[in-house]
C-alpha cells in the first residue's frame, strides 16, 4: 500500500509562528486586518487538528503516512504505484 502524502507539521508551525509573532504586531489591534489574521490563525490551527485526526484514522486502518517537505520530487515518485509498475 502506497503511503498517503501529507504536509509535514512544521509547515503549519512555521506559518502560525510567522502570523502570531510578526503579522499580528504589524497591524492595529482593532483593525479589519487584525481580525483577518486572527481568522487565518484559527483556520490553520483547525487544519492541523484535522490533519492529525486523519493521521489517527490512517493509523487505525494501517494506512502508512509519508510527510512531505515540498513538491520538488521526481515525477516517478508522484505517480501511483500501478503506473510505475507498468513502465
């Protein structure tokens, strides 16, 4: 069974730290931009939480997970196993 490619958790953490440590401090406290940044932070936290639930479900079903750091991989490794076997 092919591993399910998922983003590495560090991707979420990097974005959250940037938004929380830098973006929030660059806008006025009660501005529309601040509200949007807060909303973006909440959305990223929900996405990470949802990914963790997916990982748990995969673990229970015996589906392997492969954390990806980028899309820069050889095209052969991105093709489904059945396509690679046909080559």
